[in-house]
C-alpha cells in the first residue's frame, strides 16, 4: 500500500501492541491518522469514547467499514478539537513532514487536551526533549516545554513500518501543562516573542532587542526567557 501524504504505517504486530499499551485507558481518545487501521483496532478499546481522524478518502472509507461513526474524515490541521469536549487524550503516528504544524495545532487546544501519545521522527523527538544550552534546543523545544511535559517512551526501528522510513521513530508522551500562569506571561504573546528570539540562533538577544544581554535564546531556560519577555514590557 502506498502511504498518502508521505505517511509510514505502523504494521508489525508486536510494535502495534506496544504502542497501544503505552496509551493509558482514558474517558476520551482521538487517534490522528488511522491509515489501514492496525493501531486503530487496538486503541479503540483504550477509551470509553473513541474517534479516529483520517484525511485520505480511500483510507477513511476502509476505516468506516470497520469502525462506523467513530471515523472523522478530515484534515487534522483543520479540525476543531474542542468539538470532542474537555478531557480528551490524543494518540497517533504523525506524518513526518507536518509534525510541527500538528503539534502547534494540539497546543492551540490545551483547554481540551490532557495527554498526547505521539510517534515522531527520532531527530524531532531529540529536539523536543533538548535542554537549554544544547545544540538541539530551539523554538520547538521551548514551545513544547511551555505547553507540556514531554517524555520519551521508546524508539522504534524502520522495519516496524510499511513502507519502511530511512530513520528511526520515537514514541513520546506529552502531558499538557501550560506554563503561562506560572511564568506570568500571556501564551500567544510569549509565543510571538519566542519566534523572534529564536529567528536567528546565533544572534545575541541584546542586539536583537536593544538591551544589555549577551546570551543567545538557546542558552536560556523558560523562566529566564519569560523574565526577559516581561522586562521588555516595562
């Protein structure tokens, strides 16, 4: 089967089982990208209410034959997740090339989502989990840490997927925990600040914002970045 939109489907039974077991039983669960339904069949029993979103019409039709009204044929990036109500858990094998847009979409719905168990390219997982001061720490790292507590669960080999990608994958758990109130910042405005701060990684923040500071954005943790942001508002 040719995967639409560059997606690589998880198909080896042992890996399907392990990924499904990593999703804790919950009241509501939405799977992103059901594909041929191997993981869907295992996730369905993990929640009292379950839905799977699939944008490819042929795949959605196949899922509908097995799961009926639980299938939502839609582009996840255009789907208003608040329709499912608060307390929603999310799981899925994210297409590599739109991983960041999907994460940002999930973070726009933090009032709805409690947890996300997602599969991403291992290099992307390394960036998400990177600590300040390291070469991998950047806008994606800071954004994920602002909205959630990320945790690496385990890595998966290319052979677990069909077609097999050229890279390893990582299963992450994101426990949604927005930091805006604790850091004393408005979320949307702080995100705009972070995008500016990380726009040119090698440029010192003092030169960028006209203040006496020689550090670069990737050298500061979230509390330090928030303190800098608040100082610019004075």
